[in-house]
C-alpha cells in the first residue's frame, strides 16, 4: 500500500535553520592535559589476534604509554561494541594525535557534558483499570524498561514488586554492589541496576563521598522520579506535601525496571557514561530505553552520543524515548534524530491553590504551592498605598515594624519579579503574602518560603478595593494545600519545553509528541530537602518535578504497553502508533495553547503530532513503519560524508538510493523553505503505510487543513 | 443448659466502693434562677384527653406560667417518651416545686453537663479483606450505627458512599437543614444527621456564631473521628502529618451512619440533649448506638441519663456502646450499667519516631510526633554540662546565645516535665532538642512545637557520652515522620483509661472490653489547628486522637459486624460474644501491661474480659444472654426504691424474684468482699449459657486460674 501526499505550504521561513547545520569543531587542547574523548574505530581493522574489541582497544592505548609500567586502565574508560565501535579514554593531545593517525581511526569527539533534565498523569492519559490499553497490555507485563538516568532509591514504595511476574528468562542484566547498594535490592520490579562513572571521574569529580553514592543509588532523585513515572508500582496516598494527593502509579505498572545510572552530582552527565549505560542496556536486553537527559547544543548525529547509541538500540528493536530539552525557545529541540521518539512537555488539568477570606467575607482563591497546611485566622492585611516601592515589595522597601504578623499585599509591577517580592516579604518578617501578577509564570514550588498565594491582577482588584476602603483591613482566614482538577485550558505546551524545528534534522518535525511533564508527582531520593520554610528545611518522599524529563518516561511507559500488545512492532511502528493517534485539541475544544506565547495557539513545532493518547495508540489502523535502511537513506540525504556515515552507522558498508529526506517514512511532514520562496509552493512527500488493524478495513486518504501559524 | 461456678477469691478489698453508692443530692437553687432539669413522669397518669406525651408535658409547663401570654416553649426543652417518660425544661425553683407536687411526678434530676471524650486499628484487630468477619458480615452492610457525639464533617472522604448499599427501608431518620448543613449532604453512607442543642442553649451558650455550627456539622472534630472509626469508608493515603500513613477505614465500612449531635463548644454535653439524641436514634431505627461521652461522677442508674436512655435502647434490641472515661485511676469507670458495653482504651503496636546520627556516626532513634518532615544536617549539639539548671532545661535557664541554631540535649529530672522542658527549649530559640526521660509518659503529639525526639535515659547515655568527650559535638542528621509497627508490648492498657470497679455496679466487672483507643487516626473537622510550629498553626484532615472515646466506636463497629451476621442476637448476646472471645495476652505472650502502673501487669479491673477480637467474636460457641427481666432482677438486687425502679425502668409495673446480683447472667464474674473478710471465701455465681454454635457441640466446663493481682 503506497500513498503519496502533496501539501500546499502557505507560509514558512525556516532557511536560517540550515545555518546550524554547518561546522563541528574538534577543539584541540592547548597543553598536554588529559581530556576525555570518544573514539570511533573502524572495527573491520581489528586484527584477528584480538579476541575482543576491548583487548584491541587496550592494546592501542597501551602502545601510547611511554613506559610499560604505566597502567592503561587509567586511560580506558569504556570499550563499546554495540552502541558504537570504539572506546572512550582520557588522553593527552599527543596521545590523541597518535590514535588519529591509525588507519582504523574513524572519528574523535570530545566527551561532552550534559544534564538531566509524578501521579495523576496516568489518569489524565485515560489509563484505567480494566479498560483500554492497561488490561490489553497486562499493564506492561514482561516488558523491560531501561532508564538511563541518575539511578534509583530502591526503598521507595514505587519499586516494590507486589503483583509482578517473574524476571523474564531472556534478561541478562544484573544488580551491582556499591556504596549503599547491593544486589539484594533487586526484585521482580527492579531487575537490574548498574552505575557508569568513569566519565565523571575522568573529569576529576569525586563521587565516593558527600554529595553522591558510588553506586546505582540515586542521589539527586531525578532517576527515581522518571523510573517511578514510567513503571512505578501502585502506591496509595502519595502527595507533594499534601498537594496532588492520590495513588502514585507508573504508566506501565507491571513492566520491569532496569536502571543505568549515568547522572551524577546534581545532574551532571558525561557522554562516555551515557554511551556505556546505553551499551549495557542493549546487551542486557531492555525493550524500551528512556533518556531524560540532554547535551548542550544540537550536534549532527555522528557527533551526538545519544543519537549514535540510540540508532544501535533501534536497530536491535529497542524503542528509544528522549526528552526534547527545557530550553524554552524555538529551534532548541534536542535528541531530534528521526529514530528517537522526542518528547515535549505538556501541562495537566490540575492546579494548586490556597483560599482566603477577606475581613468583609469575600472569598478569594489563588495559586499556591506553600508546603504546609497552615491555619491562619484573623490577621491584619498590609498594603503600602501610595508608596510604590513598598506597594510592589521592592528590595529592602518593607519594614518589619509595618509587616510583622501581617499578610502583605504586593502589587504587580514589571520592574520586579514575584521571586524577588517573596524574598523581600520574607526578609522583612511578614506573616504571609498575596502577590498580584499578570506574568505567565510567577514562582516555582520551591520558592514558596512563606504562606502566600498568587492572584491575577483582575481578581486582585477585589483585594485592593477592600484594603483601600476599610480602616483596619484583615484576612479572616487563609487555607493552603488545595488541589483542583479540571483546570482549563489543558493540556498546554509548557513554557520551557524545547521547541522545533531542529537544525540537525530538517524535514523531520520535532518534538514528536507531547506528554505530561509539568508538576508531575513521583518518587525522589531522601538526600536533599525540597524547600526551606522559616528556619527548617522540608523534604518529601514523593515530589513535584517539571520538565521534558518528566514527560519522557510517560512515553516510555506507553511504549512498554504497546510493546506488550504488539511485540512484533518495530520502534518506528510504536512511535507511529503514538503519533498518528495523538490529539491536538485541549479541554476547551481548541488547539493547544503555548505558555511561551502567552497562551496563544501553539503550533506543531511545539507539540509535534499532538498529545499522547495511549488507549487510541494500541489500535492505530495504519502505521508508518521504518527500519535501519530508511534511516540510512535519510542520513545519505543529509549529505554526510562517508566517514560521518560510518561513524553514525558503526559500519563501513551501506547503500543509498538518493531518496529525498522528505520521503523518510515519518508519521509527520515538514518542509523547510527558503525565506525568498514565492507562494504557493508545491512539495511532494512519499509515504508507505502498513495496515496493522482489521484485515478487511478500507482506508481513504483525505486532506485536513494543516494548522495555521507555522513558525 | 445451666451451669454454676464456684470461684475462690484470694484477696479483695472493695468495701470502700460501697460508700459511693449513697446519696444523690437534688441541689435546690437558692434564688428564682432558671435551671435545667430532667423530670421523670409516671405516664400512666397522663389524662386520656392528651393525645401525645408532648401535649401533656406542655400543658403542665403552661400551667406554671403566671401569664398565659408567656410562652411555654421557653420552658420545655424536650419531651421524651422512648428513652424515658418525661421531659427536660428550664424551671425556677418554685416552678420545679409545683411540678414535684404532681402525683404524676416520679423524679427530678439536674440537667448535668458531660464531655466528649485512626486507621491502622482495623488491621490490628485482624480485620481483613476476604477473610473472617469482614466478608462474613458483608463489612457491616445494612446495619445502621448511630453516633451520639459532636456531629459530622460530611465532606470528609470517610463519609463517601462508594460501594454502599441503598438506605434500608426501615430507616425513619432524616438529615437536617441548619448552619452549613443541608439534607443534600446525606448519602448512602450518611443516612441521618440531626443536632440537639436546647440543653446547651438553656445553659446560656450561643451556638449560632463563632466557635460552633448550629447544625449537625461538627465543630470540634470529635464526632467525625468516632464516626469514621466505626463505619468510615475506605480512604487511601491518610496520615497524621505523614505519621501512620495508610488507608483509613472504619471497623464496619459498609454500615450506614446516623449522626446525632449533642456535643457543643469544645465538647460540652448537656444531659437533655443526650437524652433527646438517644430518643431520636431509637425512633429512627439504629441498630447500634455509640456514645463516646461521659458525665462527671458516677451516678446511680436512675440518675444517669445515659444509663436510662440506653436501657430503653437495649430493650428495643439496640446494642449500646459507651466509653469508660479517661480518669486514669481505679474505681473511676463510667457508663458502667450492665446493659451497656463499657469500653476501655488499649494501645496499638505502632509508634512514631525520629532518627538522628551523631557526629561520630552513631545512629539513634527516639519517640517523636513532630509534624513536619524537616531535614536537618550538621547542627551543633549543645549540652550544659555541670550546670544542672541548664542541663535539665529548667524554666528560663537557657540562653539564646548558647542554643540558637543548635540541638539542645535536656537531661532527665523528676523536678521538671518534658512539657516544661520543650517550652523552655522553644522559648530560648533552639533549633531542635533531645529529651531524656524515664517517665512512662512524656509529651502529647500537640506539644512537639520544635523538632525533637525523646530517648529513655538508657539509650540517652550514648548521646551524653558523645557530647562529653568531643570538643565540637554535632548532630550529623535528624529525620522525622517515621512510623514503626510491631512495637512491644502491645496492646497495653492506656494510662488514662478509666479503671474499675464501678461503685455503682458492684458485682459487675467494668470496663467490659479493651479496644484500640491510643493514637487512633481518623477524620476531623477543619475548624481548628492541631499544633503550632514556629509562628504558624498547622492542621490536618485526619488526625491522631487518644482516649476511650476512640476505643468505643471500634466496639460499635464490631457490634455492627456481629449484628449483620446474627441479626437475631440480643445486645447482651453481642456483648457476650465480644467478651468471651477477647484475649488478655499481649504480643510478648504475657498478660497486658498497665501504663498507669508503670508497665506492671494489668488486672481485669483495667481490661475487663480482655482485648476485642472480632474474627473470633463471630463464633463464640456459647453466649450469656440477657433480656430486660434480667436487668430488672439486677436492679431489684441493688435495693432501689419503688420510685427509683420506676424511673430507671420507665414503667410502674415489674416483678422481681429476689435474685442475687451475682446471678445476673453476665459474661464476667466479680465479687465485692468486706476488707475484714477471712479467706478463703466461697462465692456462688449462677449462669445460663446458650449454644449459638454448632448444634452437635459438646462443651465441658473447666476452671482456669483466675488472674492474680486483683485490686
């Protein structure tokens, strides 16, 4: 079944994107300092005398040493043969130069540093007991999800194995022994846990004490959060300091979890470690790989460790899901290779509130994340009328004599942020605060250091009128820790969610899909406090986190469910099912709004195919399937050199038929046109769809109006 | 089947109890002030011209008024015809005298004032899904439990009606309309809600504003707590500020709830209101009546409104459960009439902790109820060595310069309580505290105003050694909100649980039964904060409460389960089943320990028949049954006058066969002997047991050694 679409593109100005595609600079170190490199080798050059790649790599490094007494182990970080052929090592510039002279040398890349980017969301996704994809997929039973992240806090209830089926026989992974971690932590849920730290150590960081665990144990909490979001078991009564209370459960609660710790020291990630983690995951036999991490910048695929590692994984049938990044702006989307499912962050229809009753009996409700259920009654309300500096709670404008024991009202001003206002109100010793603001974003949950609520200036008018007219204005009561559902419009495209297009993949619309990423509650590590209130730091076992990092494991979980129902589906088929069944209308019946654009309509450059819809994804009817050869054709179409091709493919032989990159059999369509294009323009996209639905179905192609406002 | 037991009583000295039995004083007011009285009338004197008792009572009161224009409504509070015959009214001494001259007048009692005395406990009781009494009783389906208490907060999740069967057709109750309450709050769970406030109003209290709701809505939270403990629906993820987290569920989660609010203004209870509530409950058709309230003093039954009202209820087949009271001492047990199930409070095997690591790495765990999950790291540890006043944190002994930002260690001293110490530590501005104590009781949960933990002096030695030997002692970390299960020994008899014997009922061992009453987590009203930490008050939807008030609804719930399985059982049969299947050995295999007696062995005067054991209670084999005539014989045996008899019985005709009160067919045995008794003494007890088990069973009577240490 072959179909061909012609799309009339009305408006576009994406030429500038192509500028990003140009130079990759391999910076040469100035002195003889050791630095970390990832070296691609042409494995066909491996002498047959070496039984393993590793022994070959070692001998190469050994030959670099001036004295045989020197230990090559200090040079070699990891030897890779699945995510790529080659190794990572600490090398001086001259050692590197020596290696690069070898005919087996393919390419060198610096060991780049990346960063790591909870549980009403399954319900928001429509996942239900005994209905739809959950029972159809047996809740993900027998599927193995690999989480490449900051490790795991295994004692969290989300990782108990109640109701789990035994570890699949094909599983080859293991649980490591390390600092505060032992194989006994593994169970039917957590079936593997390994850490990869040679890269971070090579950077001179000490992970053996203090702010880290030298093991798969999670220090920062990020990995526990993403793992519990993807495959966490049922945990009733979870909350973020009382907010968002409910049963925490992952998207695929019966899937097995394999943990690969590559994130260290507050989220730092080194490329050699990520590659090593991905390699181990491939070897172990994961079905799904979830990476909530992004490297700085947008590198061409041959220079991008995640792109390279994930192509190997996809080749082995592993569905790879990655975060789009949290860079707010357009053209910042990362992890955008066409074999990766690239995930943007949407909001839930849930919001957090405080209520207040004014002295005149008028009830007010505003946004608040204040983490204690404080009980406030009959407190004077303070507003510095006429004194602008005080009225907007300017830095050092408030006087403790004025505000002590009072609720302070801070006016909206574009000269000062709510973050600065709350710091001033707290500094001055106020009892509580009300902030008026029209900014689309005001405070992070961690910033609510005193009891406070945020009101849009429109509803703040009521408060200002009251405080102005009454002699001794007061707040009759304030109550916190209130959670509301059904917030509209939802989902929205989160402010920070990295937007397309990707300069690296013209013709491929990225991100692919939107998933819940904003204010997700999931498990964290108990190693760090969440917020300081008064003189005490507070912590919680389950916490809110926001980011494309949180959206990614949702898609990994859906991938696990689909894999359970359709074990024969390729990674491309799984992504196609997810994308073609996505929706793009929010709960007001209109196209998603963009937080970055002050709630104007968002475009596919922000939400890709739309928001994930798991129950529909299990029966997509038609899929756009792809295999390695499709990606090879696409890479050829990008004009990569032979060397670049062999680096990204990890093989020296391939064939291309000079297809247009527009003809990559992708479930979405995108054209990049020069700015001086005269409209209308005709572009041709070829696609092959495969029927995975009812055998007797008849499909008819028709054209819906494409979204307006492409940017 | 008739059996006779002879018990050899080794030691006893209860004669002094009889002293309590003497005078009831009807205090005569000195002036012409209005006071509230409860007037018992001989209803056989009601002229047939009056169709209702109420119209008769009204005409009596009307006749007292000097001018017909005066409104008799101001005098009459309630007219009663089920809990008793008579009425309550506001009367001057001369009006009272006039009524008392009537031949229909039986007795007058002052309108006395009483007071009101969560959810691991069902599990502790052995209640399980799909095993034992829960499924056998269909979780209490179709049984109606009436809670006579401070009303209800209907929005609490415990009162949702998910999974509830329809309201029974026999139900005659209703939901009232009142302040912040409407009939729409009722559902299949909450099937009735009424408030009774004429008594409290007559005392001159205004319940229409401020600290009360003039409706069945609960202000103090006590009624919501007891109601959710008895019949609360499943609520996952409930906790007391993070402690005791779990699913809250009542003992009979499918039983219906009828609420009768008689507790007002921080727990004040007026006798006329209690009688009115009980009367309404009887009329409405409740199956179980639970009263977690006690009046001051121990009145003879004819003067005790609860005894009086509950005899009417029992006569109608209603199982009445009452709290023993929280008076700590022996011979203080209340609600001890032999037709009432009188409940003492036991502890659970659950405890609340904080952990700490000293600077030298030594881990310490102590008791703590501090309500915030504060995260404390690397704080100096302060101990005033050598200065006794400072070392024991004496009042005003500490200096902010010494303790600010530090963890203060307070030594044990019998000169100062932990309550006083924590106040001093907080006053001086310390960061956190450690208290050493050997007292059996140290702090209430509400007293943990700063992060602190309590250690027995034995384990405190480690801390003192460390603080003495090290130059700059510090606490490496402190963590709070830790719950432990399996605490030993458990259950214990709670310190405060009122103990027997009852001076009013010699020969009847009271309390009857022990049930979980200590640190029970259940629903409360959101009207009051729980604790102040720093400058903020904190509240929680579900909270810890302790008392025989909390034990009582557990027994009411078990009664509901038994009623569901054995609808034909009399109230005496239900209690017998509960008592004869109770256990008296704790989880160390020895007899329960008494907190009041510094964990020496407790006696049946503290725990009655033992601790309730619901799964066994459903199949007791034999029961000691009783009906109204048994209680009449018992009352005759107490030597009550004819008038007193007609007051308590509410009837003028009865017959007695001059049985010994020892022959009341009670499931427990007790003898009161004069101090000068020469031992050994032989006493004879007659009992009739009824086989409610397998028809073909053979029972053989045998004598176990009775517990030693009777007091």
